[in-house]
C-alpha cells in the first residue's frame, strides 16, 4: 500500500483531496505544506498531496515555493518531484456542533479566517446568535468544539469522520464557485500516458533583459501550445527578481510539447519540469496541423533527407 | 488636508505605509481591503493605501481583485482608480506586553497566523514559556493583551502608538528580507512627472487563443520595455479563465510606453491603466536608442514626410 503525505491536520480539505487522488494510500498528515513536499522528496512517503491554487485566494504561495526549492538550493540532496495527477475540489463547508446543540443556541462559531470569510452570510442567516472566533485551521476549530471552547466549527466535510460532533449543516458556502486545485506529487517517474486532455507544468527562471519572457512564450505560441496559467513569484532573497510558473495544455509525450520544453531549456537560466498529467476538467481534443506528431515526423524526415543530399 | 482610507484596524503595517505615503493626510481605517478601495472610488476619501505584494506571501489577492473590479462589473458607477506612488516596508515586528511583564513570565503570545509564522524562531528563543494564540489581526492581538486575554502580542511597530502596552522587543523577524509593497491610490488624475525610474501597472484580459499573451509581451519587448512582474488570476466565476497583471519599467509620459499601451489597447479584450508612478527602489537610467523619445519623434516626422511625397 503506498503512503501519502498531506498538509494536515486530519479532517481538512487536503485530506479529502488526498483520499480522492490516492484512495488506497496510507494517509500521513504533516504540519505544513513544505513538510509534506519534503516527505516525498526524501522518500519517507511514496506520494504527497498539496493545494496549488484556489479560485478565490489565488496561488498557494507555500506550495509554489516548495515546488521551486530545487531552483533555490545548492543542496544536491534536494531531489525533484513531479505531479502525476490533479484534483479539483469544490470548497463547501460543514458546520459541526456539540451533540444535541440547536442552531439558536450557538453563541460562538470558530474556523480559519479564510473559511469564516467564505460563510459570513450563511452564519448571519442561520446562526443569528453566534459570534465568530478565529482558529488556526478548520480542523483546530473542530478540536475546540470537542474541548468546549466553541459551540460550532466551520470545517471540511471529512472532519465529521474524526470528531464526535453533530453535523448541523453541510454544503455551506456564500459563493458556490470556490474551487481548490490539488496536485498528487511523487519522485520523478515516467508520466501517466497522454489522454488528449493533459497539462504540463514547469517553473523557470529567465534573465531580466527586456523581451526574455516574450521570447519564451513565443516558443510556446509557435508550437500551438495554449498557456493556461502564468504566475511570477519574487525570488526570496532578491525582491524584484522573479521566477515563473507555467501551466500549458499538452503532454511531454507529444512532439510539440517535447520540442517546446527543449527550447525552454536552451533559453532559460533554469527550467524545472513538474510533470505532464491529465487535466481534471479536460475534454480530449485533436491536435491540428502543423502541430501533430505526424507533422513533426514528416519535417524531421525531410531535414534528414536534405542533409544527406536527397533533396525532395 | 486630504483623507486616506487604509486597510485597518489602527496599528497595522498598512497604517505605517499610509503615514509614509501621505504624511499629512487624515487617516481612516477600513475593515477590509475592498472597503478601502471602494472609499476612494466613490469619492468618500481622496486617497487609499493598500498592500499589493509581499516577498514571502506573494500577491495580495484581495487587492488584485479590488483593482480589477472595473473589468468584472457592468456597473457604470464603478469609477477607476490609479496608483500615484508605491512604498516598500520591511516587515519587522514589535512584541508588546502588559506593562511591567518580563519575558520569562509571558505564557501566551498572540498574533495573526502569518505574523506568528514569521517570528516562530524568535519566540522559541526569547519567550521560552509562551504558547502561540491566533488572533484576527496583529492589532486585534494587541487589543487582546489590553483586555487581559493574552500576555503578549506580535504587532506592527506603529501599534505601540495606540495601546498602552510595554514594548518588550522591536525589529523582530526570523527572516530579515520580508518586504511588503503598498500602493497609494486615487481617482484618475494626471500621473506624477517621470523621474527616470518609474513603474507602469496595467491589468488586461486576453483571449484564450494560443499565442495571444506572447503577442502582448512581444509588443513590450519590441519597445525595449522590461516586465518586472506578471501575475495571472482566475476570473472568479470562470475557473480556467485568467486576467493578467503586468508591471513594467517606464512612464506613460515616455513615447515607448505610450506606444506600447496603445498596442495593448488594440490587442486585448480589456485593458485597465493602473498608473505610472516612481519606483520605490529605483535608480534613474537613460533610455537608449532606438527607444528614446527623440527616436520616436524622428521616425514620426519621417513617416509624415514620406506620406506627403517628401521622400528623405
């Protein structure tokens, strides 16, 4: 049975994502995101599950920085990781209370500040006598209810597995469109087979000459590759210097993607391959001329022929 | 005396930045970042001060979304805002305690979770008997100490102006390089004069055809404009669709920048000008050929001449 490290504690949305991404794995909660990534890097677990992006909060900085650690260290013991899969989780909360407590009797409702912000209107309408209380995580709020510190906790649905509390409500969210994207990480291994709806992720550092990033993106554009995400992050010690996270449609098993990655390698100071994996929301689409593998095979054969003097 | 809305409460780092950016202004704390931006949009204040980027946490999503509100609404009452200045604030904390309390007697130390994370090592070394407690903000932690809920609070230095507490330590930070960038916002007005070390900020929405962003960046590159930051944010209701925040070196008063902005206007579905303003850390540098205003004047004169039949 494989083991999977995830950003804990038990009972969080990341646990839900880890269960969805690796249903048979042994779950190991870690205190921080860097700890979860470090566990799989060092081989202490087979897999890791971390949040990478939220439709409301944006990129998860701790994950971005942990994935880029290879670029920031000279420590050769830091081993790379790749993504094998992604999972989209709609963020809907459960409200847990002490057994038997009615909504009208809830005086305090605790959660992580981000979670409280996402259920404000629901709390005003449904727990009219409750005051908000801040907890370190959604799961810590549930622990606080068990201990009698709070009357109610706003948590991930999976928290009800871990704490003997009543579920007062479930599917709670002021905005129904909040989604978090999670990645399943492993040490480098052959990527999953192309599905026709895949994503390839890379991190790169480009020099600061004007136009360097434009040149990198032109390498993708000329190969018909659609960029689905670009994010710049300051390099920690050097405010004003940046590295870039790119997600693009396609799989390294396709010639146009392999060819583009080789071009990024020539052009960038550093480029880190974070994997090719199926898109969670993708629909397979045919690649069109001149970007098909057959186009690449034909053109390569032609170049080989003319180099031999066989002009055709 | 101008008025300035800022992301409060009193005693936060944003108050410090607001005092630095508008020393003579009347300070009005607002409960959220969107409230501060809305105050200046609606004309309830002359100015606003909001955090835009942190060297450790990355972009401040609430600010990015508030600045882009013009793109997301069809409400014509939403008036645009521009940045007039920026301020870089090193993030170093003060530790405030109840008057007379010694470090060894501190049993609980409270702050916002981000602040607690940034002083973890200092707390272990200097407050060996203290347990961390989560508060909604650094200023809320100080209020908690005043009320006797906690022994110590990790706060912005300016908090000591507002609360009658002892300053146990100041300049506290595990990593000495944490910096937050703040913007001074106003309703649209003529930008401050070019200094030779300026930044121009825009938000744009480009279509999803492969290569569209590459084409936009090529418009900047061919004019010698250095991109200092690029950030993609999903559009709230449409996960997978993105808008882009760009910071580039230069001032709209320079021909190369004005010309590039006109090209972005032609190429993008939407483009929102967020201002040209002096860089906080900038050193003035001469623009070189062929990107000088004189190069633009010469080439425009030549085109005018040949169009008249005066080939030269």
